[in-house]
């Protein structure tokens, strides 16, 4: 006897990957902790994470949107103001450092720098420059809106059962004056780039692990019952500031995020990893879930990822074969042409040469 003789078929490449039809590959995730339909679930992270909340609602789960839109807004206006995309109106959170930053401001008594960006007679928050596309009437209104979001984060975290956080990037721009991290390079979505103030940084595995660990510690201090489910976005970088080729820069970034998330999941019983990245980018799937731009994930890809997610939860709860699932409303809301309102870094494509 040896240890491999008692392993299930999913542990072997031939039976788990090579022999099944592509869409029949299964059991890629065994949930570490239960996630009941009535457990309050929060979602945050990169633009890929915006698919999760609507999909959870479609499945009858208790996804929490901590900041609800005011009455009278059209669907387009709600989308433009980032209502219904994530649990909080932080905008996209691409890096572990910015997650830690938002949680520090919300849970550790610090509301962040009082700097705002002015464009004509309108004011914008440097740390979520696209959330209010028309800006605010004053600097105070800008900061008051941020305080409302921080209060919403505090309240939601205190009641939540699980936070699903999707890591997107390792590349970021730091403000050397305030010591903060911007969600996107100043001077792209909003603001003015200052080479003496805004410094590029590409996070390492150790740094991502450090920031994720600190973020989880903040969450658990506020709510000891809270579990954290980490994922990595399969969406490649729009552009890299490293000087490297976009392909190799993307490989570095996603490898770092995957390694750090996996390490944290190994270290804590209350942290798990869901393989959305592998389900889209894994070579057994032959890239069929990418739009023609080879970057955006198609509605079919989103549906494929969510089917694996819900099938694993159902199998974990009932020990039975999951039911067949068809495309849901949230799958159909995805943009098949590759455009995405919620991807702040997509604006970088406008600065390409040629």
C-alpha cells in the first residue's frame, strides 16, 4: 500500500482532466466551511467580482448590498453609480493593499486622507474616482459620502457570515505623501498624475500575503464568526507599467495572487480558496470562455464558474448530485463584447500606442 492508492479520481490528471469532456470536469472545489442559503454574504474585489452578487441572489442566497440606491434612479444610473455591483460602493478593489486600506478606514477608526480631486466645479474621491461619475458639489460632500460607505462596511461586516474577495492585480500606484494606495493610476480615470508623488509598485507574494493577513485579521476582530473566501480574477491586465510584455506581466501578477491566496487558505480554517481563475484560464478549457479581446470573460464563462460554485455548495450540504442549471439573469447581464463599466483599469487601453 502507498498513499496514492486510496486517493479519489479527482486527484489524478488522467481521470480528473484528460478523460472527461471539457464541460464535464467537476469537483474542482471542496468547500472548507458551510455557506447556508440564509448566511449573509458580502462580495468585493476586482471587476470580475461584480458577477457574484447577482448570481448569489439568483440562486436564492443572502447576498447583502450594504448601500442601496436612492429611489428614482434608472437602471443605467444605478449601474453608473456602482449600485448592485459589489456589497459596498468602494468601486473595484484590485489589490490586497487596497482591501486592507478600506477595512482599516472602516474598522480601525481612521477615515483616510481628507484630500479630494477637483475637476471644474465638481469634486471626486481619489480612492473611488469612478463611483460617482458626475462627482460631488463640494469637498465636504465627497468626504461625507466616503464616511457613509465606511459606516456601511462596518455594519455589514458585523452581521456577515462570509466575505468573498476577488484579487485582481499586483500592480498599483502609491501616494508617497499620504502613504496610501490608489485603485487606478491618477490621471487616468480622474485626477492629475504627479511623478514626484505617485510611485509605481508591483507587489510580491510576501506583500500580498501580509496585506491579506492584515485584512482578514481586521475582519475577524470585528466579527469572529466571519469566514473569507478568496478568488483570483481570470481577467488579464489591460496594461502593465513594469516595462515587461503584457503576457508575462499578467502571468506574474496572477501567479503571485494565486500563491498568496493559497498560502493563506492553508494557514487558516476560516479562509478558503475558490478556483475561478483555473476554471477560465486552465488550458483544458482552451480559452473558450474569453471574448474576442482575449480579456473579458463571456456570459458562458461566468455561468460555468458559478455552476461549479453552486454545485460544490449543494454537494457539500446534501451529499447528492447537483441539479442541472441553466443561464441565470446575472449570466445574461454580463457583457459579451468585452466592455465592462466596472473595470476601472480598462481605461488604460485608451493610452495604447497606435
